C-alpha cells in the first residue's frame, strides 16, 4: 500500500540576492512496510524534500498525496501528530521535560492514561538501547547520541504509519547506529510503517529496501 506519494514537487529558497532551487521536479512514492534511504551530497536538497514530505513546508509546485489525499488540503499539524512522526536533524527534544516525559508526550496527546503511557515510553526507551537511568534525565544532561535515541523513541511513540528521519544516526557510534537502523527496519516491517531515513552513511543506506539518491535537487534514481 502506498502511504505517501510526491508528484513533480519543487521548492526554491528566495533570498534577496539569489534563488536556490533546492528541490526540482521530484516524484517518488513510499509504501507501507518498507524502509527508504535518501542519500546525496550536502546541499543536494534532502532536508528540504523531507520537510515537504513532513508537511512542514508546502511544495511551490507539484503535489503530495497522503493515502490519496492532497496534503496541501489537510490539517498538517494533525498529519504530523497522528500519522507522520519526524526525527529532525537537530533533535528538538523538549528541554524542560525528562527523557521519559519527552517520550510520553505523544502518547498523552493521544489520551493514553499516564500510567500506561509511562510503561510504553519506558519500553521504547529500552528498545533504543538506553538504560533506566535516562528516564529522569533532562536533554541537556544527555550526550548527543542519547538525545538522538530519545528523539527516535518519541517518534516511535507517535504511532501513525510514517516515520521520517533526518540523519537519525548522525550522532551515534557504529554499534548504536547499527542498533537503531535495525530497530527502524524492524519497525517498518512489524508496524507496517513507511520509514524514510536521510543518511550520508552507506552502511545505513545499504540496509534500506530502496535507496533514493539526490543530486542538485533532483532524484537521480527515481522510484
Ligand atoms: N533556509 C534556507 N534559505 C536559503 N537557502 C537554503 C535554506 N535551507 C537550505 N537552503 C539551500 O538549499 C539547498 C538544499 O539544502 P538542504 O538543507 O535541503 O540540503 P541537504 O541535502 O539536506 O544537505 P545536508 O546533507 O548538508 O543536510 C542548499 O543549497 C542550501 O544551501
Ligand atoms: Mg540536511
């Protein structure tokens, strides 16, 4: 089943002095149960593409369909709350919440009772390879890699059927990176998610079902 489909989308950044065509006429589709890696050189448009797929920016031309519905006509905050979880390049954890509270947050938004939310959040934190001592830690007390993993646990807590991640293993050592990539692969199959991961790392890309390569705003190998 296709969850997300982009048709001829483009996005340019216009500054006073120049226009940068960050994404040019990209078409692609993402199916449930599959993991996709988006690769390409720095500046090739990966993050811009992801922010459109996440509904954070609208394409300036072309359309994005979420299970057949035009994303431009949808409530995009709701789309991110209920369907598409995003792990950002800078993790955006809530600084005043502990790791556990950060992961509980999307569950509480979904009206899961506090006790059940705490149990599920603890399980997710364990799944990303963190110990119980992290539960009570605030983001600033954690290493970059630990924060990264909390951000992934929080994204998994969102539910939905789409997970979009910008360099989710960028701050991790090789062992933890393998662990997270395996977890994402496994989640895509078990929960029937479409997982879209931006990565510079060929090892990570290799584990994906499909690799999309961007160059100069275009998709080199279109799917
Ligand atoms: N806010 C912005 N204003 C102007 N130009 C921007 C902005 N954000 C990105 N760009 C430009 O758009 C192009 C694509 O950027 P994007 O961040 O999508 O690349 P990327 O592939 O994610 O790079 P990286 O691997 O370094 O994260 C680059 O040329 C970049 O300089
Ligand atoms: Mg980027």
